């Protein structure tokens, strides 16, 4: 299936992204931009930002839509990673940082302690940077969630990813209701934190199913939603079932903001979980908690 014109992105120029790429090599840090083959890597790196991927690069889950390598081996955490991440935030002078991780189901706390250590180091190195954490479901370990939330991130993101009907084929180790429960707990128990979730379209869902997921997220008091086009990383991954038009993405956004009442719906073909994530600072000023 050929990509439509609205999904064609110019290849990034090395001189524009080189500074960020070189810094990541120097500090031995992973980014989801690189590991998950994000189409926005050129724009983000050229703008001096990146989404950090901790505890990787291997993931203990093998979701068929994702380009991150599968690694089910038991691996010790890198105790120096949080300090190096904090140093990267300082060098890049980031006003907002997104920190995500691979799934680490081999760890008792799913890696919650590493998230906390990264938050602490970012605040030590760059105290005015707002922090967004994009976390896994911790296999329903809500003590691990509480450990992360005790670090008081400004934004807590957990992606719902797809519609319930497609979970078995798209996110086989995930549970739709478990992810909703995580998001509900965040808002109920830590109401000052802004909650966020995202989903991919183009995997075989209908527009009606997308609207149902959006309604579920709003019923669980999620503040921000991102919706983007799924793009298959390769022949061994799930293939694209449809290309959603820019006009339909606009309809998702209008429905979410005007009818459901989300603070923000970022919806476009190239939208990803952390695309233009720094815009949350404007929302925080407009809707302080």
C-alpha cells in the first residue's frame, strides 16, 4: 500500500540533527526517536529535543507493531543512566522533557525505581524543566505506579494504543481495561498531574471504534490525547490496513475538544505520543492545578 502524499517526510539533513545525535552517542543514551523509527526524528533533532528511552534498548514484550528489539533476558539496571540523562537535559537546555521506557517485565517493579531516579536527576541538573513520563502498565502493579507518581511528574502518559477489538493482534500482552484503570488511578489519586494517552489508527479499527476509545479515555478523566497514523516498520510487522485522511484526523480533534472536553487533542497523520509535547506548558498555564 503506497503512502499518500501527506505522509511523505523529507529525509533529515545530517548537519541539522548531528548535534543531538552526537550528544546521545557521547552520553550513551537511547531515544524512542531512533529505536522506534519515528518519522519526526529530523524535525525533533533539528529542534534540539528528543524523547529519551530508558532501561533499553531491548523490550520484554514483542508487540507486532513496534520496531524496538525484543529481549526477554534478565538485565540489571544501569545505575549511571539517570545521571547521564539529567546531563543531556541540561546540555540541550530543554524546557520540557519526555522520558519513556521499554517494558521491563523481568523487574519486580517494572522499572519504576529507574523512572524515579531519572526524575530526580533531571530536577537536579535542570530544575525548571517540566517532566513528562510515558510509562508501561507495570503488569497492573499499582505499588510501582505509586512509586513513580510519588516523584510528582508534571505529565503522566500511558498509551492505550488501539481499540479493544484489536488488542489480541496488536498489543497481545496488554489489557485494555488495565490501561484504563491506570489512567483512572492517576487522576483520582494524583489530581495535580496532567494525564495523557494516545492511540494509533490504520490498524483495522473503524472511526466509530476510535470515538468509543476517546469516550472511554475521557470518562477516565484523561486530559490530553494524541492520535496518529500507524506506519509499519517493516515486512515482519503488522501492515497498514488504511491511511486515515487529514480531514478525518481533524474530525477526531474537534470531537475530542469540542464535544468530549479534553484539554487538548493532538491529531494528525504524523502525530506521535511526544510530538510537540512541550505545548503542554501552555495548557498548564491556562489550566493550573
